[in-house]
C-alpha cells in the first residue's frame, strides 16, 4: 500500500474513436489507486459524467480535468523551479521503456507521481521530459493493461475497505454469483 | 513461467462498438502467454487480420477462431465425458468473483486453461459452467486490465526470448528512446 499522491495523464484522447479505451483507463486509474485523472486531446463531458457516476456508486471518485497542454502539465509537475508545490515524478508508460519490475523499485515514493499514458504518436518530448520511461513488457498490447499492471506493482493490493468506504455499492467476492451490498437499502431499514 | 496450454474466450463481441477493446484483449492474451483466442458474438475478419499482422511482426502468433456457441466451447472444454482430449479448467473473469491472488494458487496447472472474458450481460450459465469465477479486484474497471493481471499472476514473467523468437521485430528496453531490432535488416547484410 502507498500513500503517494498519484495522478494519471491520458494523452491524445479522440472523442469519436477512443471513448471506451479512455473510459477503461480512467476506471483502472480509480480502481488501482490514482486520485486524479487528466485528459489531453479532445474534451469529453459525456465520459466525465460516466466516470462521475461510477464514483458516486462505488466511492473513491476521481478528480478529473481536461488539459489543453499536456507538456505544460508534465513540465510543471517535474520542475523544481515551477513554484507550484512539491516537484514530482513523471513516469511515461511505453513499450519502448525499461522493464517495470526493474524500474519501479528505483522510483521515489515520497513525491507526487504522474503516470503518463500515450495515445497514437507520442512526441519525443514526452520521452525526454518524463524522468522514467517504463515498459510493461516490450510487446505491443494495451495502455489499459499497462496502467493496471504498473499501478498494481506500484501500490500492491489496495486497502479496499478504506479506499472505497464512501461508495453506495459494495461487491462481495463470491464463488459463483453476484453479491452486492447497497448501503442505501440498509439505511432505509433504520 | 508455465507451460499450461492457455486459451482466451471473449464473449459477446460487437463489431461496431467493441473493436478496440477486443483487439486489446487479444493483444494482451498474446503478450501475456495465451496461444489461442476464441471470439464469440460478431465475426470480425478485419480484427483477425490486424492481430495476424502483429504476430507476423513480433512473433508468437495467436491461433484465432470465431465460435458460434461459446457455451458449447466451455462445456466441451470442462467436461470429462466430452471425448475431446484432456478435460480442462475454465476461469471466468468477473468483478463478482473470488479474489484472484487467493484463487489462482488453487487452480490446477496440469490441465488446459480457458480464460473466459465477458462482454455486456454475461448469462448466469457462464458463472455456473466455469469452475472458477475470478475477480481482479471487486471494483468496476476493465476486462483488458483484468485479463492482463490474471495472466501475469498465472504465468509470472514470460520468457520473452523464447516466446517471441520467431518475430521479425524486437524492442530493446531503453531509458529514453525507441530501440527496435529488425531481423530482416540483419539478414539483408548476410
């Protein structure tokens, strides 16, 4: 478990083409320990509404924000001279990077962490400005899978009871069915 | 590392709506150790062509097949009396299931493994016919993330050199750039 402040930056969102992939990215961010989600590329109010609804039902709502310049965010996040709070770490997930299980133990854990997830054609500047370029295997697969494995390796098993305590719905692990606790139903009985 | 025969079954593919999610699922299957990919729902020759091209470039090509009845496949896979080779294990990934890090160590490793990945509205029969219902966290996130974490936990780090040796392209882990070996270029020099 970690109490590092974790944010995810999704580059190059295309509203018409990427809605489900980007939604999955944000859901993974929330489920695996991030608190903030920055969206670059197209604005997407509809997707933000979908994500807000998940937070209302299951707790641990993401703070979401669209950013016009992702490079400005990365630079502000990583520069000591930015005068914008504590300088942080930026880790860019790319299949060209170093292996995650070797890199993660070398990353500082006492600074805010920005995980940068590419879209199509990531500019060279992203590789240069992030202190870490991290590969979840050097094979083509999925930015959704990469983010999940990175955050899981970073944070280990999330303290579920604590993290999602403000949710209305709670799913109870089950061998062969669907067991869902609805706290609103419980409250009605009181 | 494991030498279990691993197949992935994707339920309920919708060609118009799911192309990228299902493509990511198949790419994750290939990258994390599966050799076979069964697609239920809509047929999708275009997606299969995309996946074949990845296999040609990077090695470890998936065997892909569309199935009309996923339930028939699950039953054939898991029944001893089917007379169709060795009976196997079916593990259904669902956020309602038991926690994966608790369940995986209890699963047999000497039988073929079918990992069943839901679409929308998975029928109750899938929960019943699969011997294991496995949750990668009991929060909503992504079937792509779930498959990656399940296969990674099942197989550990893949023996990359062995698994992808027939690929034309090889990506070399790098701190800050893109390093790609093209074996065709090497061969031209001989």
